[in-house]
């Protein structure tokens, strides 16, 4: 099942998220599904549904672990403690769902709020 122009649909990315939470798929399996979009190997252009692009980024990042050999380092997969607990993964899903609803109510206003947040973050030096 795909969404706009070769991207997964919201329903599909949400099912991937739920698979992590209910243990029917590992974080690594879901990470591998997102690689084509996040790492640019799928030449389909940007998602026409911004919340889908957000979800793919979240799902890709759930394999980040603290590197036991570099106290301040992180990497995808391998031995180490996940940066996000399953409770945090669940909270991220709820946040994403709320963002989907806000986007759908008024896409232009939602985009402006997101840009304002990004600009403020950039001014603070990230």
C-alpha cells in the first residue's frame, strides 16, 4: 500500500509504529523499511503528505542507540541502549497523531507554525 507518489500512506506508517509497540516487528525491521526514503535511495521526491515524511523520520530514528565506546555518541543499531524507550516511542506516536490532526484542520497554518518553530530553533543555535 502506498500513499502519494511512491511514499507509504499514513495508515501504513502508523501500522509500522504499532508493530514496534506490540512487538510484531523489531525497530531494526521498521528502520530497514524506511531507509529508501530517509537515506535517499528512492527517487520519488518529497512526500506530498508532510506528516508521512515526519513519521518515516521518526521510525528510522528509533534504532538510535548510545554508543558504549563513545559516551556522547549515538548510532543506528548494534549493541547499546536505545535512545528512546517504548514509552517514548508511544508518546511520539501520540504526538504524530496530534500533528496529523492539526495539519488536516489547517495545513497552511500548521506549516507556518512548524516554520516558526524551526526558525526559533535555528536562531538559538540548534
